[in-house]
């Protein structure tokens, strides 16, 4: 599988986790087919990072860097319009539920590479 295809699977796995967790600060992501280009690029970048050896912590750091470089800021609730996200914090400040998401992402990449 190529990085785009792996990113698609990772996104849908993350989306399923979002549905199960029902975190009110993180609205459930749209289906892959309905994503904006920036979000797709973020996922593909994350896949490439894991393929290059990133741990879940490094994966989160890479995601944070990508978001900040694209104009996102820390905010109380994920808001696509305002480009605000509550998870733009260091990995050790993430709730366990979000650390699970990073581990899931890395696990899916490792399984499909």
C-alpha cells in the first residue's frame, strides 16, 4: 500500500475511535472522501513519519508541527473555521484517550506498510 492508501485507513480507524470516545471537544471527522486537502495532507504526512520510524509521541509532535505551520492555534474545541484545536499541546499533556489515538495510528501504519 502507498502512503495515501494507508492514510485513508488510518483516518477511518481514527474516525471510528472518535465515534466510540464521543469527546465533545473533538467533533467526529468527516469521511475520507469528504476531507479537505489540508487534512488529507496532514494524514499522509503522519503516515510518512511513522514509515520513517516515528513513535506515537513523535507522530503527535509531527502532527502538531503540521497544524501550527498551517495556521492552527490552541482552542477549547476543534473548530475547522477558526483553525482551533484543543490537542495542540505536548504529548505528555494529552489525555490518555488521545494517546490511544496516536498509538492506533502508528499501529495501523505498521500493519499496512
